[in-house]
C-alpha cells in the first residue's frame, strides 16, 4: 500500500481527535461538565458574550474551512475530498502553535450561501482559516467574511505564501545588494496567491511601476485575451510588453505561482545580474533547481519543496499569525500584521541558527545567505517571534481587544509554552 495512504488509514483513521481538557472521572465532575453545572457559564455568557473566552475554548479554537474547489494543485475535487488537507492543517496549527482546530468541509459552491454558512457558525471560534477555495470567488468570500465577522478571517492560500515570499524577497535583495524600490519584479500567476504576493511586495517596498503581473496569456493588459478581471485592474500594464519572455527580460525577480516549466532556461539568461527566482508551482516548479543552477551560477532560487534550499512554506506563517491574533483577541488581521510577520521572519533568518534546528534536518548547518533566506519550519523560535510581532502590530492598528502590554514577556511565555 502507498505509504501516504497507510499513514492516513492507520487506526485511529485520519489525523485528528478531540480530547477533553477537564476531568470527567466522578459524578461531581460530570455535574460540572454537563448538567446542572454547565448552566452557570451559559447564563454568564448570555449577560456578557466576551465571557465565552473565559468559560469555553473559543479563544484557542480556529475553524479551518473549505468547499474543496481548489485543493492543493488538484483543482475542484469536492468538499469531502478536501478533508485530509483540512485535517492536516489542523495538525500543523496544533503542532507548531498549540492552537486547536475544527476542520469544516462545506458542500456549497455558491459564494453567498458559503459566506452565510460560515458567518452563522463563526461565534464558535476565535478565528477562521479559509483554505482551498478557488478564485475569483475566494476574494469576495474573504472580503465579505472579514466585513461580517468580528474575529480574524484569513485565506491562507492568498496571504500565507505572500508573507513568507515577502520575507524571502527582503532578504534576497539584501544578499545581492539591491534596493527593493529599484528591483524589477515579475509575478507569474494572477490567482489568489499571485495577487496577494503582488500586493504584499508593494507593501514591503517594491514600486508599483516596477512590478509586472502575468497569467496564462502573458502580461495583464487592457486587451488581455478573455478580458480583465476586476481584481487584476490595479496591475494593468499597457507598456506594450505582452509575453512572459518579454516581461522577465532584465527583471531582478521572478515569482512563479503558475505551472511546471514556464520559465525556460533561455528566459532566465535574459534576467538581470543575480536574479532571484521563486518557483512555487507544486510539485513541479516553473524551473527546477537543477536547471536554474545549470543555467546561471549567480541565481538565487526558492521553491515550495522541502528537498531544496529556501523552501517557501506557509507553515512559517499561519500558525504564528493566528497565535498572535488569538492572544490579543484581534477583530481582524490587518495589512500591518501581515507586514510585521514578514519582517519578523526576515530578521530571524539573519540570526544564528540553534543546533536543534540542524538536528531536525539531518545535521545540516544553516546560515543566512543565498541558500538560507527564510527560517526552517522546525525552528522553535518562529512562532514566538512572529506571534509577538503580529500581536504588537494588532495593538498599533487598533484591532486588539486585549493588547499585550509587555511584548518581550509575551514572547518568552510563548517560548515556554510551546517548548512543552
């Protein structure tokens, strides 16, 4: 049997379970856990809804929700088929940030019905992580849920990659001695992740006039074949450049969120000196690590794969971002919070890497440079550092209902909590 299937089928089936946090070993315990004792917190919460954070698990509970219309690189496979991925997301939330998760698969493709379903169940949770929802509906769904809910709503397929890639770009620019404001950047793939990356790159210092957005038919322009989506309009480029090959000529950075093999070696040769290539198509990138290195010895390359240097992995983002947002009871996740996460990851990559990280990766030593732009997922410093940055930014942006007064003390408390 395939090892991945055996892993999931092994008893107990799946990857997650629900475990009680209070004892239920006696008649007295039972009277507290259920009737009649449970009536007490019910009445308190009715009087003051914020008491739900005192008497229930709401404050540490995230919903991972999908309708299965864009599962990984597999497309629309249906809500039920998305469940292994949503369970897996729950494992990562718990493993890296000690956040509990209910995975919820909603069999509904109509955006408005999906939105209303999620909104209706939102009081259960401290935050909502949207996952594997196809574009362009995903943009509308996230925007509406942010507007209608008073808890953080975060579509990780959009923002997760963007935050980690931005951290990588910030550091790649430093490594090659270029200014972000002067770099010419091409983003290939104008879906959820590509658009979010383009916006995030602008947020961290890339200039709009230096960024070109492309999709299957080349540069996003007014006469783009098939028409221009509303979400593309801010990135229309009518300079006369139409093809990806033309766009990457002289470019300092290529960000690929598209398809296997679209960045040809001959196209890489036309890029500027010390080109930065983030080839994120999975499992087969826009150009392989081997082909990129064989084509140019000055290239810096990152992928979404764990078997090559510079993996742009969303697990560096969403657990820590939700940890920080939950701990300050944020009403939403702001652009400032996302930017704070990116800069925190960027700074952490420049620090000395603990030996325990090398041990987790077979004894390989890591240090800041061309093949180590962002921290590794199993670096225990990631969640405390990023969560603290996010919590601080939430307070600055005025969305923290319970601001952290001492950020350093908060970070240290997370280090102790997560080390256990």
